[in-house]
């Protein structure tokens, strides 16, 4: 493939965000500030990173947009759904991630971003109860729309947004709360026809609202990005739909803080052939995400996502004498005084020469939405690129940005969680799309 085989990034790119909270408003404000020349897009790979192409005398280091045709930040227009009716400016002020002085220069643009009513089921997020939600029009006694009504309403929202904003393309991004855990059920989640039948039958136990958003997006020709650990695109029925519609999907749960550190540090242990006895991870977080995760059913969804990172990096199958019996525990604690300023601690018990014990301690004081916003931007731009390049279905090369990468577990495939392997996959895909030679030489 060469760059000329990719449809150009002409016209407006709509980014429709599910949830107008801390991550969404930090993303929106940041993009608006950067394109006014008032801030720098630090942390965004698509805006800051350079990749080597060629070798020897032909070696060059190029930004992504010099390799492949990415959408310009100037062409992005935002929309959103949220259970609360406040516009993006009010929501950004409420989130208290960014200082007022940084929000003020783009206040007018943010005030124009008013959330559409959300497709919401409080049984999936018990700690949130907003009024800006879709109603069941056919049954006044039943407040929640059926799952199929949700799908139809969301599809109508996407079509209206695309028309009103004059968008040539739309990407749908989930930046809302973590839902309760939905186990994968072969009778509903393996075949697209079965998932559609469950939606029409209003199977609320096995069809999460997030599945309705993903289904609606893909049916409307929009890439869908799952920024939370919800069971949504990681089911075979959605893989079939993505292939059928020619749209890309890319895994789930933004990899931002503790898991980013874990996926980068665990390779040190495995590469150095050190043994692992245990890895204990704990966090404190005070924003709305922390409030939702304080509910055990919602935390379990996040726990499954965070626990999966080590399994393929420190493989018990390949090196049982080193990694056959380690203990891995993850905790998240709601602590309101910190708001969006998350703090994580990792205690790692390892063994070295002659089985002598050692410890590693990592304390990461991070800003959750400051880390998540550039990841969300990169996933939107790269998913749009994938769609224009005709890359449908699973996009394993976007694993770098996500806690739970795409993989076909029905065939025993293991996800790639090793950060540096993920980065190689990302670079090589961009080289391939740009018509450059794919290689794995060290930069």
C-alpha cells in the first residue's frame, strides 16, 4: 500500500464523544487551544512523535502526518452525549482538570458543544443519575428505552450531527464511565445475528448500553473507540459487524497511568530473566471515574482489564520457573480530595541470582485526564486513517494506546501487551500505510 491508496483527509472530521466529563472536555479544550496556537500537544504521538523511515543514507525521521495523511486539528468538530445537560464549558469548569485561565480562551467554542441525550441505563452505572437521558417513547411506564430503541435513536443522532456539522467523516469515542462487568456469553455475543436478536428482545442483562453505541456507530460508517474496560467491541459479534461495515475497531480502555508503567517496566523483568513473586498495584482517584469505580460491580470490569497486562509479558507458559506462580493484585480507591490527580503505587517483589529477593517501588503522581486526552486524540485520528485506508475489523497495531488490545481469543490468540512490541507494531503499520519498507531495526 502507498499513501496514494488512502482516501485523503478532506473535509470536516466529527468526533462524537460519549460522555462530556473530565477526559472529553480536556480533549476538546486541548484541541481548541492547540489549533489557536495557545498550547502544545505534548503527549500526543500523532502530533509530536517521529518515526524512522528508510535506512543507511536514505534514513529519515518523519512526523506521522509526513508519512500518512492524517486529519488536521483545524478540521475537527466535536459533539457529545451525556446524562448531564451542561455544555462543554460548564463541564470543563466542573471537572477542575484545567485552570480557568486555560479554558477561558476557548469558552465560546466550548459553550456551543451541548450534549445530546444519552442512551443510559442506571443499572450499569449506579453512582450516576442525570436527567439528560433518552426516554422510552412507546411505553410511558417504562422510562428506559429498549436496547433496539437506543440503537435507532443513536443512529439518528449520528446522522443529524454529520448533516448539521457538515462532516465528511465521523469517529465515535467512548469517554464515559465504566459499566458493570458483562461476561461474554456465546449464545448472544459470538454471532452478529444473535446480538441483534438480543437487542430487539431488549435483553438488558447481556446487552450493555455501550454495545448500542458501538453498534450504532459501526452501522453509520463510523469507527468506534472504547476508552473504558466495558465488554463492548471485544466480542466476536462486533468483529463481524466491523468487517461487514468496513470499519476499524481497536480494543478497549485507555492505557494512561499505572498500566502504561506496568507494560513498560514488566519487559525489564522478563528481558533480564528475573523472577517475579508478586506485583501489588493500588490507586487513589477522586473524580467521577473514581466515584463510579467505588461500586464493586463497576470496579470488577476495570480489575479484569488491568490484571490482564502481565500475563503475556511475563509468560508462565514460556518460563514457568520464573513466572509460574506470582501473585498479582490491583486496587482502586475513591478519594475525593485528589479529584483528577490520580496517584498510583506499585510494589514489585522479584528474585535474582541464587533466588535472592529484591523489591521495586514505583509511585506515579499523574493527572488522569491530562494523560488520557492525547491518547483519545491519537486513537481518533488513527482510526479515521484506518477507515480511509480500508482497514476494517480488529486493528491490533493500535494496542499501544489500550490496556486490553484486540485479539481473537476464540482461536487461542494472545494479546500483545509488551509496550515496546506494541510500539514496533504501530510504527510498522504507519510505514506500511505510507509505502515505506516495514522493518524492526532498532532506532
